[in-house]
């Protein structure tokens, strides 16, 4: 018989496969990170070599943490195009060679544990909902501002995947399909063309090319959101303008999302969320103007709390919801 207290002490293994690194971890049922390890993917090891390293790292973590207590299951987060129900990474554009990889079967066999695959942005949303900035809210959207813009949606306390397991593709919400910049998806004017790290950098480069006033004196190829954050503290007109445009775009996209779904909270995370403090006022002003289903003071737009650990924490929520 399993009593409540021992169930509470259950652990899960978690994997977050990303374009620059893979993070492995051991997480408690309540979402507490017990141990993590990571390795870079930049060298582009083959999927077979990568899965071997992942299995070694996970076994190592498990042994170090508590060799006698068996984790209940493994949760896997992966980017790109995946088929969660079949456990297959169909294509991960940022990881060389990842096509049609049956990751769930490979890792389940290697670890002798049940495993589940989920989109990394969805795991991020689950993590912030279970133990981060979305904790205590039934209805949450998360936006991760990275190379692109990822999204995850929690409705009534459950991850919403939609009919084609591809819900919350917020990065490709069309904001300016007539004259916007070309997006990575091939269309024009998607949200991520102005709010991803790449999009913000593009706006900065346009400013530089136009010869307008800026404190930035470095080469164009070294411009990025982190550099602009530092300059924004010194009131650099270029950086402030880029973050204003990004904030307004996020405000418009969130207005559409909040008006459609009547959510309580939006969590902003990802590498470029460091610019949150420069973005938030523009975001809230625009959102407030276009919000019709709630008052601006009834909702929250907050910065993510868990950072790179969010998908690992999310794996615990995913496995718990699946009954492990
Ligand atoms: Zn797009």
C-alpha cells in the first residue's frame, strides 16, 4: 500500500534537450529540483551518441541521489516538431541530425523506466505553473523569448495541447503580415520577428544602419539583447526604442490571447526576458488599451522564476498528470 507521505517523496527523472545544451535532472513530485547536470550539444554529436550521454548522465544522477529509491518515470522535453503521443522527435531544426528520432522508446529502454515526451515550451509552462511564477493560477500562458518565441498554455489547471498537439504557437501570431519582416517560418510580420532575441537584434541593426543616435559603438555582429539591456540602463535611444517596440508587440499579442481565453496570468521567460524591466511598461500600456474581457489590474504579467530549470520542473507536473 502506498501512503500519502511516501508518494510525496517520489522522484522523477527529467531531460531538457535544447539547441545549445541538454539538461538532465532529478525532480521531486512537487517540483523541487534535487540534482541537475548538463552537457553542450554545440559539437553536434549524432542522436545515437547524444542519447548514450543522456542515459549515462541520468544514471549518474540517480545513483548519486539515492541508489535505492527508483524514480517513477522519465519526462523528456524537446524542441522543434515532435509527436508526443508517438514519442518521436520528427525534426529539431537547431540540433543537427535530429530527424525521426524515437526518443521515448530509446530512453525508456536505456533507463528501464516509462517515459513521456513533450514540447519544451509546454514543459516550461507546466514548470512555472507547478512551482514558479504561475503557481496558484488555473489559467496561464507562458511566452519564452529565445531564438524564437515559444508558448505554453495551461487551462483549468491542465496543459492545453489542442487537436494537433501544437497549441500556443504564439511566436507566429501575425501582427503585421502586410509589411512586417520575414519570419523564420517564411511568413511576414509574426510576433517573433520583433520579440525574439533574433528579432530584437534585427531591430537594433536597422537602427544602426539608419545612422540614428546610439551609445552603441561596437561592430554590428556583436549586437544582441544582452548588450542592449546594459545600454538601456544608460538611456540609449536605440535600445529603449527596440524594447518599446517589443513590449508593444507583446502587449498586442497578449490582448488577443487574454480576450480569447480570459486568463489570469502571463509569464514571460527565455534568454531575452532579461529585458523584462524595459519591456513591461510598454507591454502593459498596450495590453490595457486592447483588453476587453478583464481590467488590467485583474491580471498579471510577470517574469518567469525558474529559468532553465522550468522544463525539468514541468516534467514532474507532466508525469504526475499522466498518473505516475
Ligand atoms: Zn512566423
